[in-house]
């Protein structure tokens, strides 16, 4: 039914053959890394978070002034593991200095067990229990909203993520940043969700 709706509304997605894959680059975090120290906790506190709670609930770690993975520098970053079905499949790393040109660095694609843009970030075990879900952009938004929230990990989203959303709930609140591009993407996400669930009249999107 979903494929028929996709064709009707001219939404294109490639069917990918599922093939067994053995990676010679296993998932791992940049090294060295450690538990959060005072500068990193102060950074989170300054953004209105409880660092100890985030560390406990989301498994946060940090890098120091020197930390690498596959030749990529991840220095001075908070590491946020991305879990899927209880297993770490990727990660994001947020710069705390505000001096880096790249605020967020993802896990190198060749090390991801599942590409982070094919899934959603949040407390997956809690999503089925919620009466409605909040769709946000990034990891900090999820931490702020809690178990009701899930992130597309950026304003750009993939159809794989849309299809995952359809499995979760029938009521969504889309809360993206107020920027023009972010709002455009939020509207596009709403349109695609509605187009794919015409057979679910109880779907609500805000």
C-alpha cells in the first residue's frame, strides 16, 4: 500500500536490496574519550541542562584537546551515542568551544552500523507508549523535550526516516527552528507524512 501511495504522489525512493555486509571498520568512538569533566558540564548547564542527568540517561562522553577517529579530529566535543534497537550504531559529536566551523560531526559513514539519516534519535523504547510524538531536528532538542521527542538529525530528512515515523504513532508535532529553510523542511515533512497516511484518518500533524 505504501509503494502505491508513493507512486501516486510522485514521491521517489529507491528500493534497496538487503545484502549481508561485513564491515572491516567496526563502530567505535573517537579516542581518547572520557566521562564529562567540569568545562563540558558547565557548557551543558549554560544551555539549561542537568549534565549528570544527560550523562546518565543518554550515555554522554567527551573528547579532550586531542581525539581522533580515522584521521578526523574530534577535539573538545561532547559525544552522543546513537542507539537503534538497544545497540550503538552511530554517534554525533558537538563542539563546545563555538570556534569550530563544524558544530556537529557525525561518525564516519564507513563505521556506522546503520547510517544515522536512515533512523531517528531518541528514547526508542518510550515512543510506543506516547500518545503523540514531537519531531525535532537535533539531539539537544530531544534532550530538552524528553521521551516524547525524536530527531531527524538535521532539517534535511530521508524517506527512510519518514517510513520509520509511520510505524510509531498517528499523532505528530513538528517543531523545527524558525529559520526559513527549517520551516520549509517542516512543511515538506508534514506533506509527505499526510500523503502516506491517507488511509489513517486519525493521523494528526501540527
